[in-house]
C-alpha cells in the first residue's frame, strides 16, 4: 500500500467464483456508509453492462478486463472516493500488481474458500462440470488461479460469518492507515435530522436576594369610646329611689335637699 494525501482508496477483492467477493463487498460498503463514507461498488451487473467485463475466456481477455477496472478504480481513488472492486476473479498476479502500482492507495483482499465448500454452494453445477471436464474455462479448476502472496487481508469465508469478515477487513484498513481509527470506532453514522433538534430551555436566572423586610410600625389603637348609658325609664328610676329611702333612714342619714 502506497500512502498519498488523498482520502480515497481501492479495495480489490480477488478469489475464485463463489468464494463470497460480492457479498463481502456489499457488506463492507454498507459498513463504510454507516460511518459517513461515500462508496462505489464495482460488481457483476453494472460492470458487465457498461464495461463489458466478466466474459473473459482466456488469460489475455481476463487481463484486459482487470485493466479496465483498474482504470476506473484509479479515477475514483484519485478523486478522493472509495471504490470496492468485486466484479471479476482477477486470477493473475501480474494484473493485480499492476493495479496496485497504478492506483496507489490500494488494499488487496484475498477471499479464500475450500473447493469442497465452493462445490456445495454452487447452484449452477459449473464446478461439477469443470471437474468432469465438460467446462474448460472455470478459474481454479480448468483455468489457473494465482493466489496473492502478500495481500493486506485474507478472509476464509468457510470459517467466519459475513459480519465477522467485514469487521476484520475494516480493522485491516485502519491498520493500513486508509481509514481514521476514530471514525472506524463508530458503530453507525450519527442520525442527522432535517430539522434542528430543539434546544433545551435556558435555566432561569437566579432571583436577586430579597432585602430584609423592615419591621412594621406598631399601630396605635385608639381608646375605645365609652358610650353613654341609656337613661332608664322614669318609673324604674322612681322605684329605685323608693327602695333606697328606707336604707338611708335606717342608717340615720337624712337626704340633703
């Protein structure tokens, strides 16, 4: 891997048909997008349609397909993008090394898988036909496949799950300084809402200290006003006078006139 100042890089998946290159590329792309990365995947359908790759029948044709994909990967990487190439088996070491030199920021992922497992996974019967001699151009059986000698990543898909393999690849991309470790530590991309999140209401300002209340002045109460007693009726006053006269006489006193 050659370091440059560009943030872009290429992950080049290589391995025999059915090993899991496309599955791992899709899983890694999803993982990188969750980290906020812009990723392009070169896989069977569109690469076959627009670049006419995937039909090579011999070494020269397969090397030509690898060079087409190298050119695309180099442009994307040079522009700062991330591209995952899983469109072809790319069985020959010379074209993979050529791709590494031209692209610069490059990680080779060797997707390994035993022949027995590939045969079990094969729904088209191509491996059985190649083993019986009916099919003459299947890479790894009737055509040679040259495994990478020093790839950045080796993944055996018969022993690990897709998620485990993707996390392993991501870890190796961090080790190769293609991805910032602080970004890779994120489990998922932070959710960004179209509307801004409501800001928390500001804390109320502390109330100013209250001044000590002045003692209230004592209110002087007015003296109660004595009400004049109502004069008793005349007949009641005369009766009281009559009762008082005998007591005075007994006391020997005379009423002064």
